[in-house]
């Protein structure tokens, strides 16, 4: 039997077609390159601490060593000098402190992308391909390259410090960074790549596919402008009991009282299909005419004010209003990334173990969340006209609305209406608002 081992490489997000790191992807998730000034500040702080740790050596051992080197004392006198023990202890203290400092800096830089100087300056080191920790080997090689350049006095260190300005891709990577695959980012202005939750959300937001727009369905409601299409008059019925279309004659006046259908004999006429724009002329019906009112011309007819398609909804100013077509209200569905779907036909309290006692009439919905990013009672969903009203129940990790690829944080206890095509985030869980048939079965 021949066993085959799958050796496919794990896909890495953020690479272009040539397999190189894509600066546009890094900028899309919120990473910002570290400025040169703060990079120099971080280097200065690390070197200053290194020099401070050498003070016992310089103060306790170097003066005695200078006497030995200048010939002021013999080797025998050096060993038997009263300050010999102090010099040895001072040198040993400095060596131990510098060794511990170097190991701590190496481990922190390789696993957390930070040194003491970088922490002060607010920058971090990451692997430029994976945007994760740089690794112990890369950090050690980077230090060796800097040390090799430091062999040449003044010119070598200056060349290393200036090299980030010559990065052809404009990412501020020096020669030692390019050789080791390291990139320094600014965590004061941009996203901290070591904040795992924020990185997951940013990657999901960038990788999310745009929601296909639903085709607008024809409205069966009576149009507000009578000139758009034939007017629906509830009093006009055919013999089958179905609402018919009463077309105005040339002498009809908009707003004139209509005669009840029960008092007028109506001859059944064939009803044209809704998709046919031009219907055949109706059969004349003998209708007793009321006294003719004064003729009203189009110029003297009062103009009807345009009505808004939707009532204004209060929402935080950070969330822009969504363009929602005027369709018949229907039950919307929240499809979670866990595979669960729920039809929001009434108030629903969502969380790990939601308690609906504070929301009369609401039913609890528990969502599986191994990362425990959801609070026990996280958010409230309830229908609101053509959308869903989302309320953050003062959760720990908050709620947000992702609309048009942009995420908007919600304020606690402030309701925001979401519509079809929006994505809501509850902690680390996301749910897409859809309409129509359920996905996986709504509950």
C-alpha cells in the first residue's frame, strides 16, 4: 500500500499574484508603517539601556585595566591591588546584566515583535508575508547584519539607519529588514497586529465578498402619484370579487367622490395581466352621473406633496443610512457564521446564555462561541418595518454593523436599523441579513 502525504502549503492571505506581500492588503486591514523618527527613537532607547548596564564595568573595572595597560602597575600588582576584587565583581555584574538583557530582548522581539525601545516608541515588528510574529531566527539574523555594518565606524550604522528611505515599495523597510523578511508597523496610528481579535475581524472584513443586490420587486401598493399608472379604487370590483382597475375618463376630476359599486350595475370585463402595460378599452358602463363640479385644470389643481419612502429612523451618526427599496414588509433572516439562521419575526435576545427577563416578549437564542467573545446577554434583535433593529445590551466586546465594506461600532443601548445585505458583528461572531428562503433552516 502506498501512502500519500498531503504537503500543500497553507494559504497565506495578503499576497499578490506573484506571491509577494501586497501593500494594498496591509493598508486595507489598517496596518501603517512605522515612521522613521520613532524607529530611531526605539533604537536609541535600546542602545541607551545597553550602555547603562555597562556602568559597573566602566566605573569599577576599566580604571584598573587602564593602569595595567599603561604600565603603571605590574601584572602582580594588578592581581594584588586592593580594588581588584571590586573590579572583578563590577565586570561580572555588567556581563550578567547585559547577557540577560540581550536574551530578553531577543525573545520578546522574536515572539511578540517588541523590544523595550519599540514599546516606548509604539511600533512592532512582524513578518512581512504572514503579518505575524517575525520569529527568533529572523531577529537574530537581523541583529547580526546590523552588527556587521557596525564594524565600519560611523558609516556602517548611518547606512543602516538611512536604508529604509530607499525602499522601492514605500514600506520603510531597510536592508536588514528586507534580508530577514521583517516589517515595522505603527500601533499608535494603525492596527496592532498582535491584537488577535481585531486582526481576525479586519481580515474577515477585507475578505468578505460583496452581497449581490436583489432585484426590485414590483409594488402592489396604490401609487401616490396618480399619473404613474391607473388608479386603484377599492370600490370598483368585478363579479369575481377581485379588485379591479378604474381608469379615469377624459372628464373625470381627481378627488371627485366616487359612486359606491353596490349602487351601480357593473358589466364584467376581462382583467388584463399585471405585466401588460396597455389594456383594452373598458366596456362602457351606465353610471348615474352626479352633478358635474366646476372644471379643474391641471394648472389650478393643488399639487400633492411628495411623501418620503421611509419614516426617519434614529441611529448613531456613525452609521450611514442604507438605501432600501420600498417593498412589502417581510420577515428578514439573520444567518450566523456558525451555520445557524433565525427568522427575526419578533424580539430575540442573542448571546451565549441569554436572559430575556429584561425584554418582555423576547425569546432567547443561544449562539455557540468557543472563544467566549459573546456576552451571556449580548444583543437584542427585533423587526422594524423593512429592516431589523439591533441593540447592544452593554456587551463586553460590543456590536458593529458592516455596511459597504466599512465597519461601524454601535453605542450601548442605542438602536440601529439594519437591512438586507448588511452584516452585523456580535463579538467575534458575524451574521448576514438576508431575505427570502432560509439558509440551513431558520429557527
